[in-house]
């Protein structure tokens, strides 16, 4: 399958049967500005990326929202005035509740082939 974005035809990046709505309902707040959740879905055929249809996958979904852009090339000039918000963002993402979500997902055997 292909997608057209701004007139450019490119292979579709879709590899999971789950929709964006499925992802949004799977995540819950776990720390300030961080949401996480688990989602079990299957793959869809996407020969452009070598993905076979029908493989079961367990996804760990992490969504982190910061006050500053996370594009490192753009962020560098902003660091003098953004230092505190970047530090808060990094602390929130690395905070214990987020690590607990990852450990629980791994302990459940998610991702085991």
C-alpha cells in the first residue's frame, strides 16, 4: 500500500492492525506528562517493510509530552532558557512509575516470540 503526503507517494508505514484510537485508549497517565499502556495486536502485510501479515505482537506504548520541542538539532539553541523544563521532562520520563510499567510488561513475557 502507498500513501500520498504533499504530493509524494511513499510506502505506507502501517505495520499493525491496531488503529490510533486503539493506541489512545490503551494508554493511561503514569507520571506527570507521561502516559503508558500495553496493546496486543497483529501485523498487517506490508511488503515495503518486509512485514508479514498475522503475527501477534505485544506493544508497550509510551507517550511523553514535554514543554519544549524534542528535536535535538532545534533544541540546542533553546537550552539556555529551556534547561528547567527539559530537566523536568527527563525526570518525568525516567521516574519510577514509568520504569515499573516497563518492568511489568517485560515480566509478563510481552515481546517473547
